[in-house]
């Protein structure tokens, strides 16, 4: 579908964030990525400028990408970054499980007298 100049991506992102928060506020604490699609419909410089303007307006500090499913531009890079992020999250989760599974030792409040 062609780009619809009547749509406001910034407004749509904010609406989606509001819907997520209303459904489950904890979702707002989960990792989120922003993917700007249909990059093939714009000149690369214009796609980048539009994406950066939205990123700046949102003060977005999470991962984001510009992709095209038609030309596959950016899709492989995005998949690789997501895979790395999932692997890192799995490692962190495994470390947390190990720490949480460690036996609890009751430590005396004061050291024993010699």
C-alpha cells in the first residue's frame, strides 16, 4: 500500500503505547523496538529523516530500524539485532535464576565472640 499522508506515525505510536499501558501497565517496562516499514517507498535520506524526527519527538532511547519487506532492506540486520538481544536476555535470566537458586545462609547479626 502506498504511504498515506493522512496518517501520523507519531500519533499511531503514542496510541499503541497507550493501549499497551491500558491493557497491562507492566508491558511498558518490557523491551520494545520500533520498526519503520515501507522504506522502499521513500528515498533513503527521506526515510532516515522522517524516522529520526519521530525518534527525537518521542525521545526514544530503545532500538529502532528502518526496513522494507519488499526489498528486504534492513530486515536481516533487524533480525540479527533481535536475536542478539534475545540471547542477552536469556543469559541475564539464567544468571538471575542461578542467583535466586543459591541457598540462603542465615548470617548472625553479630560475629561470634572468640
